[in-house]
C-alpha cells in the first residue's frame, strides 16, 4: 500500500519487487551492488522508494544486453534491423 510522505508517494521494497516481477533476493542484491537506487529508511524499519527511483529500477530490470560483446549482430533482433 503506497505511503504518502510530504506530498510524495512511496512504496516499500517488497511492493517494488512484487510490482516489477523480481525476487526480493535479486532486488536486495542489486541494491547491495549499487546497480539500482538503495532507497531510504522510513521509521527505522522500512525501505521506501519514490516513483522516480522505481522507474530507474524498472529500466535496469528490463535492460537488454548482448551475451557476447563481440557479437555485434546479436541485438538486431531487438532494434528491428534485418
């Protein structure tokens, strides 16, 4: 359930992970490795995230990268090039 704080709507780490379809363990690891925003503590117990932070996490979660960096033709499938 969203938490309104000073006019901003924030979500817990569990809500973010569930909403993006990623496991809590994966989300925790990404935060630990600083690949995504780490959030803020709310009342010393919850990690919360703003909509902007959630968008950054969504972009990271949905990124597409080539498996082999040397195979430049590999991403043609995703960018519509024959």
